[in-house]
C-alpha cells in the first residue's frame, strides 16, 4: 500500500509532506528529507518490523509504501481519528458499529479492510477531509491514498 506526498525546497531546507498522515519533516538535502520521511512514518506506525520505502519523482511527488498493508491502514486510521479528536467508541459509533472493537480491529492492524471498507472507515474518522483512494496495478493489486484539500485550503502549519 502506498500513500502520496510531496517534497519541495523551502529556503535552505527540503520539506517532505504526507498529507493523509498529517506528517511533515525536513532535511538539508533532498536525499536527507526522503530518509527522514521513511524514519518518521516507521516511527509513527510504532509496529515491530514495520518498514516503508519512499519513491520519488522529479516533479516533487513522493509515495511512501509498505508491504505491511494492515500496518499502513492502522497508521492512517489512528492518525485521522486522533486529528479529528475522536475516541475509539466515537469512531465506532460514526461507523455504525455496535462495539468499539469492530473499528479497533482495523486500527490495531488485526483486520485488513477492502478498499471500499477503508473508504468507509476514513470517512467515519475524518468526515471533513477528502481523500482519494484508488487501486493500482501491481503484484496482488495495491492501493494508493492521497489527500485532496478543498479549494482555497492551505497546507501551512
């Protein structure tokens, strides 16, 4: 699974951002900033053995991917729920689940949702954001996710 981001130069620093994770880091060089994104996402996941790779293009787009789909989904859901200020029980209620454990299975990485279910889960924990989820060709098929901010919204922090 891959999530999209971008890398760009701002003054003397290179900044790397992954909007769906609300994560940003920097480096003195482009290579250093890409390495910092890898370290940041692996640290945020806080999951033994969770590893990511960062793919970049010349136009500033990056993709942060992991073969651990459950770990990546868990990270996205936890970050979005936390950013929305929701408890596990509130997230489950928004999802229409009778128990918070129903939602928590995905956030812990115990279950791997379909692309359609992932879309429902993200909408439950982050209804004011607009994320584009798409299936891409590849071994076993993979999913990419990117944040699409409403027009006029900035990315300053």
